[in-house]
C-alpha cells in the first residue's frame, strides 16, 4: 500500500518472508540422493567434452562415478566462475579478479574485480557478472550486511577486444542464463530474477519474492532452466538488515563466521547464532526450523516459472547449493556446504 511507509513509523515494520509452498514445497530429495563425488566445497559445475568439471578452491577437477576427482588445472587464486565457449575454450574467473580464456589472461576494466558468474550465448558472446564494486566474491556476506548494490553486468562480443558495461546498480548478480540477445540474471540481495536487454541494458523482473538468495543458473534439457539458491531467508536476518547500528556493531566486533547472516553450512560451532529455542527440541534439530543455511534447487519451465524444487532442509547436510549442471538426463548438484556433488534424475528430481 502507498501509506505503508508512513504507517510503519508508528506501527513498526512487519518482517515477512515468502513461504515454502507450491513449487517450493519442502522435501528431502537432496539429502536422500547418494553422493556422486566427495570433495571440499565444490562450487562451479560444467560439462565439457563428456566430462563433468567442478571447481574446488584453486583447482578445477574432473569427477566421475566410482573414482577419485582428478585435477585438470590449478590456479594461483580460488576459482569463482566457469564457462565453456561454443568452440570448447575453458573460461575461468578467479578470486583475484583475473579472467582466463584457454589459459590466457584477458585484459579487464579496473572495476571488474568480483567475477561471480560467466556464460556464453549461442553466438559466442561472453556475459560476465561482477558481484560487487567493493568486495571480493568470498566477501559476499559483508556485501549483503552492508546492503550493497554495486554489482554490474558486462558482455564481450564474439571476437571482441574488450568488455562493455551493460548495466549497474545490481544487488550481487550471481547467475547468468543467456536468452537470445538478452540475459537472465539472478539478483541475490533482491531475491529475484531479472531479464536484461543485451543492447540497451533495460531490465524487467521475471521472478520475484524468492524464499532464498539465488545463485547460479544453468540451461535445462527441455528448454527451461535450473536455478540454485545458496541460502534461505529468515526473519531474524531480515530484521538485522533493518537495524543499521546493530548491524554495523556486529560487522565491527564479531568474526564474519558468527554474524547473523546467511551461511553455506551451519551447526558446526557452538558460537554460531540460531542454535536453541525454536531450532532444537530434546536435542533434535527441527527440519522446519529457521536456519542460516539450506539446500535448494528449482526447475524453471520455458516461461521461467517454477515447476518443482529439490531440498535439503534445516536438519539436512547438503546445504549451500551454488551450481548445477544437466547432462544426459541427469542433474548434477554441487553442495558447497556439504562437500559433495550429487546426481539425480533431471526430469523428476529423483535418483
């Protein structure tokens, strides 16, 4: 309502989050799925030349069923984004802001220092998401807690010699999905998917009020897309984001691992917030309790509307889903918080 901002001064602002309902109805499919491969904090997934590639720390590895992950290439900085060009060139974004195509460093504008996602269009255009102008990719929690919206969207034409800025004022773009000349972007801090016109940079909201923080997007075999959400929204975090002085004191005085903020994994330290009360009863972690971490993958149809979702609930362990890849009817899911890659049926979400 138009009067809501005025009335909030007197009645207080309600803290609400979208419910997990409809296509987002909770299940345990991610926790029930067997691990396809186990490795520390798998992040980006990519299929290339019949192989499944995954980034983990400073390395890109090839993973296969029944065998240990094999190192394909290592770098001087953690890998933050992967993409494969139509001609088969491996494109890698690094934590230090460098971009490598087929092993060669590409010159970038100085403001590009937070590469969170890469994606090639069918004509060879390379799209790049710059998550923040102030923080590195690993400092995403600080960008959220400071209510950052300094991300930007860039593109490099096929055979081009440089990147062109398409749009700014994006609240941590974390996923890219080219659609013709346009691109679909997951805007994490605004909990929405936005479509950007590739020529003008004009934006239109496609899907809003998501129940979590959207991460990377990847194409689905039926013409739709897969969306990952790396952490859930909850009322306490939403409340802290409204409290400027408290939030600043927390940033100044508390180690980032213990902030009241989203996380890729939780319940690993007694110093973490959100552990007792409504979280545990008689020592049992409630699956419906508020949580700083969660596992969530959403299947989008051709019109980019949710069809169904795969979950690892608050009491699960396959949290921090940042990337998925579909190949030959199977969906591979990287759980950064669960230290594993899962394999499920791409059509039904089963295994």
